[in-house]
């Protein structure tokens, strides 16, 4: 069988590491990248589905419009305005089947084979893989505690010039590092990018999972040149199984996205969209988010406390202000993949940092998810990990 060349770009098995870790019942898993399933509001979801079937069953079980259910887009628009000061009209918002579809369509819209796409280094594996499937040349831009490094960005923009067709960034509680860009770095980034006619794909998947009241404004808020395409999702604040997310873009760009969305799947699930809209109209997603971020903060604190007390002092991390992850840095000569091999034998899993580097060239970090395990399991798993890490670092 002859396959298209793009499949070769995905053939590197190390990229799939994240999804290949055996998750048996007795495993203490710090690998996941999603909310805890025990927080899914099952009764409210059930009620919403029943009401949707009763009130508009025929429409809910038909094809929906390509841009998405209007009432849902309206609510999303109001939430974005209220929470982040973003002003999108209804025709600047479409519903996607997960924000992963928004990433994929963005690759389709802007990237031809061999075009350069700039990425944070490390970055979200799903975005890396999606852009690989479009045969992009991925150029990694360093990040520090404040966000993307502007010098490194300028160098890449200068070096690759017109070959750069897109930049993908995840400024809030990034997957995998949990870091958020500072206010100044956001402004500096937008100022730098304003000199280039390059679309900025802003992935705000974790933006609402803040442990603090104050949240930074999205890059889209500072966009004066219609450059930002903004992706959001209910996967992290509600549940990922519905596959309901959104993409916002200026009208002239949105016209192109609509063509792609229609070609990709005609429309997102009409019943899932209506269920989501019903929930948003009759329940409080904000209360739900407040509740889950309270749970996650407690779990994160437990994890951080054990790292502080029991891990070797040569292991570094930055305490995240939200999101789902803690990013641990081992001494430079150590390898997170080796640590994983050892911890799997003790039934504890996590994701080695290597998986998140587009070039797969850094090995001494690991990503720990804190949302999915109950406190007693976090304590047990982190104590085991502290023990294994101490042994490994002493060698
Ligand atoms: C940064 C980031 N963006 C997008 C996604 C995909 O989310 P969705 O479920 O909306 O497709 C994920 C999922 O892990 C993610 O971590």
C-alpha cells in the first residue's frame, strides 16, 4: 500500500509516548491531561440531554449548521467578553469538534508542505503532531518563566523570513509546563509580531483553570492587526467527551475556516452543542469551574509539598498558578524516560518531557498531572516517585 507522505512525518513512535503508557487499574497515574472524571456533572448533563431531546429532539438529531449552534456561540461570545474583554461578533465564532480540530484546520488553512511553523519549546504534543501531519517544518522557540523568549523569536523570524506561515502558542498554564506568560511578555510578543503578517494561533485550553482571581488578558485582547486566531474548549473546564470547542477569528479569515469545517465534518455534533447550550443557560459553569479549580489547587498543593520536602534539592519546578500540570526539571544529565521505566515498575506513571519537544532533544524533565488522582493516591504516588528519583539521582 502506498501512503501519502504526511504519514511519514507522524511515524516517529516517541511522539506517541504520551498515549502508550499502560494505564492499569492499580496504576497511580500522573499522565493524564484532562479534568478528573469524578468532577463531571453527570446529573446536570443527563438533565440537559433529556430536556434537549424533549424540547428540540428533531433538530438536535439532525445535521447542525457548519458554524455551529447559534445560541451556544452567543453564550461563548458573552463569556469571552465578560471574562477576558474579547469582543467577537457571532460570525467570528465557530464551534469545532474539540479545539484539536481548530488546530488541524489552522494547519490546513495556512501551511503548505515545508512551510515553517514556530512553536514554544516545549509545546503541546497534539499541536506538534497535527502540524507534522501538514508536513510543516517545526521551529522551536525557547521559553522562560515569563513566556516565549522574544530574542529567540526575533532570530527565528529573521532567519526564516517569508517561510514562516504561523506561530502556535499556549500562553495560559501551558501544557506541558503549567507556566503562564507575564503581562509584559504578552505585550512584547504582540508588538514583535505586529511587524509580521503571520497568523498567531492562541490556544487558550487552560485559560479558565486559574487558582487565582486575577487572570491575564489573552493575546487576542491586544490584537490590533487581525492576526490572532483564538481557540477555546469545554474539554478542560467541563468534560472532553462532548468534543465541543470554539474557534474565534476575524470575519475575513473565518470565511476560509468555514469552508474547511464544512469539508472536514459538515458540522459538530448538534446534540452535544445543544446539550452544552442548555447546561450553560440553566446551570452555572462558573460555579462548576470554581469547584473544580478548588479541588485541583488542593491536589497541586499536596504534590508541591511532597516535592519540596522529599525530592532531592537538585530537582527544580515552578509552582503553577492554575492548569493541570507540574513540570519537574531533573539535573541536565538525567533522563525522564529512564525515571519512567523505573516508576512504571512501582505502578506510578507520568509523561517524560522529551515527548513535548518538537525536536525530541531534551530529556531531563517530566510532566506530572495533579487533577486526576485523589489526595491519598497523590501522596502514595509522589512518595514512591520521591524515593525512585532520589535513588536515580544518586547514581
Ligand atoms: C493545550 C491543548 N490544546 C488543545 C487540546 C485539545 O483539546 P480538545 O479536547 O478541545 O480537542 C489539549 C488537550 O489536551 C491541550 O492540552
